[in-house]
């Protein structure tokens, strides 16, 4: 989950003046350090020295020309855990712009094209030509030779949505923390690497193919309190809401906080996150207080709703309720099973429910229990007290939506609510 506020960076047209580029360059927030002064390559080193002419400053941006001999422009110092932001645009008229962000490499140059090995690269290229077999922008690659093996994920749907065509600026962000890396382009989370072997290394950009330009480079080094997509962030803890708001004040009477507990009593409205999320895991410590207790988790809800109860439409819902006895039918889509997934408009797709797991996992009325709802891309899963109950595919709004807690019939209480993952 990205913990930092979004910077609004105006786009510049190709060929904008140096004065305009410098005037609109964003001022780093507290804790952020600029890596480019808009005038020179101070703080940067061309490797090898013979490729120095491939890197220059023109009109307030770093201008990189491709080379069959490669080479890269790196920082003069190493970085360990950090978040890096910058803007990139591809200006080759034949859409050949192709480069990469190299980081956490223990070498300076090692490969045949004078690039380092054993480190990692965030692919950066003009994807206007969809027939190219090169990796998509935002992919994390392990550099050869000697790159460590490991697990990598990439969201092609998000990459396609996020890409801006030739000549337009792309806002890029990459987080490196411990043995993880995450990439983001134009507000879309794209890739994760799970086995980043090296504790630190230089940061730099390749001279590869075509013409590529950079600006607005800034970095924030992490401390022990830094939040990453791997961090659990409390939304409700110790009797306090943090990052949760009532979606409609007309239903304020249906919720209350007392004795460190958040209580829903009454049907209508919902509590939602302040920010939309794409992929995430939500963890709840809850108990049902009345037999008719019937709540739910809206997975990625839009703000607008025409539902008469003030609940969102065009989203999916994970059922959270008291498991009544006698038990309901064993239909997979039966809304009376805790852990089942419901469609509230939007998309349709398969759902499953393991009723045997429900019977063994549910602890009963007035008992504290732990539910986890994991949403990854278009898939979702519901765990209760460590057991998998239900799954769903083709979940709506992969581009992101608000996570909501439904206020429905009966009474249900929450002791802790926390989330980790990717916020827009």
C-alpha cells in the first residue's frame, strides 16, 4: 500500500521550454530528496565513461539516446530501502524508445552492453507498438548474468490501462524494501518482485534503443516506520477509526464506538476506506451479537450508488454474518452462508463455497473471530479463523474501488480492522 500523498504533476508537451519545465517541476515533499536539478547531471555518473555523450540535459530534462554499446547513467551513491518517483517519456517518432531503471546491482558494468548484472531492472519502453515482444513497461526483470531466481508478478491489464503514448509523460514510482520491490505507472500498480537478493546498489537508467527523456526525479529513503504494500495498516484499532469514513451521513445512527469496539446496529449505509484499493487483504476481528446479524464487505465499490439502502452497486460483496441454524441450503451462491460472494451488478462469474469448512470454522454467536478477505486482480478469497470458505472470479473494478463494511440487519461488532495492499 502506498503510504505517501499523491503529487499532482502537470504534463508538458514535447519541445516545451526549459523555463516552463523548471517552473512546473514538483517540489519534493518532506523526506524527499531531488535527484535532478533540471540543469546538470550533478550526482550522476555515466558508465562506462565512453558512453558519456549518450546522456545530456536538454530543456530541463535528462535526454538519453540509445546505443548498441549500451551503458547507463547511475547515481553516484548507493541506496537500500527507498521509494523513487520520476517521469519518463518516449520521443522516438518510430516508437522505438526502450530503456530501463536499474537498481540494487552490486556491479557497475558486467554485461556485453555495459550494463550491470546480478541486480534488477524495471522495464521502461514505448508500448505504442503492441507487436513488440519486449517486456511491458513496469515489469521487474532480474539482470543476467548471475541474477537470483525468485517469484515475480505482473498485471498486464493494469499496464495496458496506464500507458501513455509517445511524447506524453508517464508518472513512475518504484518501492524497494527488504527483499521486495513494487512498481507503479500513472496510478496503477503493476509488478512485484519477491526475492530481491542485494541489500543496496546504485540507481540508474539504461541507454538502450531510441530516445527517452526523464524529469522530476526524487527519492525518499525508508526508516523502520515506513509503510509498504506488505505493511498491515490499522483502519480501526484501540477504539479509533483511521482511514475509514461513513459513506452517507444519513446512516450515522447505525454505528457507534464504545469500550474499544465498533458496533453496527441497524440496516442502511456503510463505512468505507478513504482511498480506493486495487489488490489487498482485509483482516477483521469481529463477533455477531444477534442471530439476525447480516453484514458484508464491499470489495471495490464506486462512490456513486442508487441502492435504496445506501449500499454501493456495481461491485462484489463478501458475506459476513451470523451462521444461522438450521443450516441453509448448500448452494454455492446462497447468500445465507458466511464467506460466500455476492454480485451487486457489474460483473458475473463463478463463485464457490465450502460449507463443510463454514461449519467447522464458525465459532458461534458472541465469539470473537478473525476473517480475512484477499482480493487479487479479478479474484477474491474469504478465510475464517484460518480456513478457506469461499472464492470468486471476475471481480468487478480491477482498476480500483473503495473497501466498505456494510451496516445490515442485526448487530455485529469489530475489535480490529486492518488492511495491506495497493491503494490508489
